[in-house]
């Protein structure tokens, strides 16, 4: 056992304990998480009301300190300095800290100050969704929240279209239909999954084309928390002959750069490589 992990008869060593908490079902908290929250000197959290509720559910009472990565440097430095002789747990409202949640700056400040940092893994919506979606799980790319603004969303999807991994994104219920429409446009022909309300009463995971999912969610507007997953481009789109044929056809009407961008969107292949190929094939 790592010496910074709690054992029942020893106090926790000073330092930072990154603690994952449930994403819905409170039964998902780990034994080590409960033990660490019980024995730490205090908890740094995003929202003291949310964490206070979890602590009450666990029958625990500890000092709660509000922390996010926008916390003033001076306050972060004070928190880090306190870890020279205090065991501090870092939690977010739900799931794994640092995954689209605060913590990155705090961990770096601890590492720079030579403070012990350890992690207690547990629930994470992105990973829970990946396990449920039935999309290839051997390679995946987590890209955080899909931006709300049209241009930023399109730019991100265009960038991701070249990836050959399953793409995982966080999204919100009110934006879901618009997000699916943007995916249909930027990555035609991909299989998509919507994982909603994971570990909660109304958990669902629905898979299909973006068009079919748009029809479903337009008829039944979704509620709750959502993870969106996009399957990788089809296996046979990598065939060089197919790509060349697509480039040749696109270049009948477009400049090589535009043809490369269009074929990249359609196939999920790397736009720069396609551009080089397009230039080589240009009559
Ligand atoms: N750090 C968290 C984690 O490990 O999953 C994620 C925090 S991020 C601020 C919150 C987003 O995660 C939500 O908007 C939603 O996209 C996703 N999420 C969290 N809980 C979820 C759940 N139970 N079902 C589906 N998505 C969830």
C-alpha cells in the first residue's frame, strides 16, 4: 500500500487528496473516499452547499473551503502552504476533480511546492458514458464541453473530425439538438450516442445517426445531464483509393484546400495529409 493512503490506525499524512465523488447515485462513493473524507483536516470544494450535502449524507462534518481555479493566487498559495501540516481533500460537485472541473492549478501549485499529492479514483461521467455507449473504446478522445457558440462549436468539431478515436463531449440538455445538428454537418455518417442521467433514476443511453437522434429529442425534449459520444470514421474510409476518388471528385468544383477540408469532414481523415495528397493529384 502506498504510504500516503489511509490506514485505519494512522493519521492521514499531510498533503492533497484528490477525491472522486458520485455523479448521481450516492452509492457509487468508494470506501477509500469515505475514509479519506472522514480523516482529512478539511475539504476544498467548488460549492460548499453541494459538498455539505454529501458530507451530511455520509454523517461527516469537516471544515469546507471554497476553491476553484479562479481563486486568487494568494489564497491558493495559502491553501497549499497549509498542506505542509494538514491533509486536505479536493472534491468537485460531482465526479472526478480536474475533468472539466477545478483542480489543475492547485495540483501544479502543490507539485511546485513539494506537497504530497495523491488521487482516489472513482466516478467520472465521461468514462461511465464510454462504457455504456457500445462505441469503440480502445481509443477515445475527451474534449470537454462542446462550446455553446456556433463558430467555436464548428471549429472544435472540424478539428476533431480528423480523429480516429471515439470522441467524448460534455453537453447540456437545452443545447443537445443544436449540437447533434452541428455534428451531422461537420462529421456526416458518424454514429453518435447520447448518455443521459447516468447512474440516476432516468439513466438512458441512446445510439444512432445524428438525424435519428435529432428526430427523437425534438419530439421528447431531453432533461438532465448529458454526455455526447461520436464514433470514429468508418473503417474503410482509410482506403487510399476511395480517398483519392473523393478528392478527385471534390476538386472538380473546389480548390485543393477546400477539397481536402470537405473530404476530411466526410471521412475523419487528417486534413493536412489530404491537402498534400490533393496537391499531388491536381491535374
Ligand atoms: N468532473 C465531472 C466528471 O468526472 O464527470 C464532470 C463535471 S462537468 C462540470 C459536468 C458535466 O458532466 C455535465 O454537464 C454533464 O455533461 C456531465 N455529467 C455529469 N454527471 C452526469 C450524469 N450523471 N449523466 C450524464 N452526464 C453527466
